[in-house]
C-alpha cells in the first residue's frame, strides 16, 4: 500500500455534455443526433433516444447538490448550439435558453464548483448539417458567431472554456467509419471536416481573446497513443503514421500552431490535402490554447501492413497500417475498449516533452459497465468497486507522470451521473451517481462516496 498525494489545487471533477443529459424540453431546434434518432430509432440501444435523458434541464438544482455532496471541485458540461440559438445566421438567442444556462452556471458556481463550459459536443444542428456541416466554411463562421455569443453572455462568470470535445470524432464517425450522422465514408472529406474544425477552434480562440472577458480556453482531445507491435522498423513506421493521423494532426496545431510535416507530406502524396487558405493557417498559428484537456480511454495498437493494399480500394487510414490485436490485453467487455492504465504516464510525459509542458488535465476517463443494477445493495447503493479500482489504477500512473514534472492539474471522470451515450443509449453506465431511467431517481454510488474522500484529502491509498 502506498499513499498517492496530488499537487495542491489539483481539481477533482467530472464531465458530461448538454445533449447527453439535458433532454430536449423547450429546445429551439434539433441536432444531428436528435434528427437521426427520429428517423432511425432502431439504431439506438433499446430504441431509447435523447428526449428525456437525465432531464437535467429540469433537475439541474438536484444534480448540482449531488455534485457538491460528492466533493467535486470542477465540472464540465456543454452548451447546446441548438438550444441557445434560435436563428443560426443572425445568432439570435432564445431567452428561455439563456435563462436556463445562466441559472445552471450560477448554481454550479454557488456550490463552489468551477464550471468548465464546452461549446460543441458532437451536436451539429441538423439545419447546418444540411448546409454542409463541418465541410462548409460558412458553418465554420456561424460556429464562431455562436461561440462569441457564449463568451459575451456567460464570460463574466465562466473562466474555463472549451471550444470542442473530441473534434476528430465527427470526422471519423461521420465521414469515415459510419458511426455518426451523416454516415459517410470518404477519407478526403473526413480530412476537410477535421481541418475545418481546427479552423473553427482557432477562430473561436481568437474571438475569445479579442472579447477580453478573462479566463482561459482549451480544446478537449481524445488521445489514443499509438503502440507498435514490435521495435521492428516497419512496425515503428506504422505506429508513427497512426499517431500522426489520430493524435498529432490535432495536438500540433492547437498547441504549436502548425500541422505535423510528416502528416502533411502523407496527405499531399495521396491527394488528400484539404482546401485551406494562408489566412486560416495564420489564425491557427497565432491562437494556441491556454491549457489542454485530454480524454484518455484506450491506446491504439498497430503493426506494419501484412496484406497488399488493393490499389482500387478507397484510401483509408488503414491503408497505411494494420491494427494489432495484442495477445493478453485487458478489455472492458461491455464497451470493447482496452484497459491500459499505464498509458496515462506516457500521455503525461509526451505532453511534458513534446508539447511545452503545457498545463493540462484529464478531461475524461472512465469505465462504462452494463447491468450495474446487479451491484445494488439493500440500501440502494451500487457497489462499483471495479470503477474505484479502475480510477485508482489510472491515477497512480498519472501521479508518476506528475512526480516527474508533467503539468497536470486535474482529473475528470466520465461522468457525473449515468447519461445517454449516443447509439449505446443507456446500455453502459459510467457515473458517480446512478440514474433510475423509470423514475429519474438519483443515487450516489460507492465511487461517488470514494471520490469525495479523495477530493477532501487530495490523496488516496492503493
Ligand atoms: C467520449 C465522449 O468519447 O466517450 C462522450 O466525449 C462519450 O460523449 C464517452 O459518452 C463514452 O463513450 P460511449 O460511446 O460509451 O458513450
């Protein structure tokens, strides 16, 4: 047993998003997910959609009370573009939505919790998707208008802003691997989507700084560190390419202000470069983030290609590497994701050594488990010891990275309360607090009691 003590002012929190918790009461319009659910409900686990979710829209006071009770010192959620804005072109706001977000943010602050407010969590308005979504530069500019409106409305109190959650996901889910609307598979278009998102991010950062409302701004990236099958040159090369496509292509522009040369070269050689202007590259160069949010769930294991690439097949990231199914890897069987806590250390050291040791935090990490009801005891509490162990394990490796100088200032679990998980709906539960879908009743899990202790003492034993 050892004691893991964290730096003073380390923040203990949780993350969620508007579309996954609020429910759609009183919304001005729908996002791609709400539209997709209405048109193809069978694509969602048990046909359960985002209509009610946790009903945070009506129950935010109760939720904030629970956040306080479990000792959270910070909390991330997102504003929904489709709730706040009535007219995307003029950026006219819905006063009912402004009131809701004001009340919600004030409630969080009054509870002594620092709000981290994100502006986009996969929820492209369907109207704007129909006008090109992230492929359209016009939509990029409308996003910047919306972001600026948020800074103006809430920037007097919100001091931690986030432009995007996992900007690579709409590109890969919507335009490559078909797990997100509009379910297209076209690498070149996916690259345009990813690139335009980075432009939107940088322009929003620029506007944030011009408005001088104070505070700091970030982007949340889901890093999937690449590991080669072996130290063989070809495996190492495969790993470098995967890392370039999935991690550095976002990390480098937001921290260093430029795109990695090897990735640009690869895109150029394969006729995949997006449409860009010199002016856009300038905005990216001049607007690095203040701090970084890292969602870490799993690594990416790769090897050199073992099969000939069919020259007639459409080009995909996997044209350049194969996935490696590492024998003996630990898995979360419910989500199908590898569990590799030691990677936390590598993330920390990578940021220290290759990204200016920028201040950063774990903006998401967590474990989705199906059928948690079986762990509910006679007092109604879910005994999620596996989640406590999961978090402890990850934190010990993070702790080592911090001890060795990495500038990490916080940890957010995904998520505060069991919430709607896109196509997986409510299948896997992630929260410190459980949600009874039938009654809406909230109950703190054992992990919620545990995190309170950790937050109060800033340490734990393992
Ligand atoms: C993150 C997202 O990638 O993972 C969340 O930011 C998501 O929105 C979470 O819910 C867990 O993944 P999933 O697919 O199990 O909900």
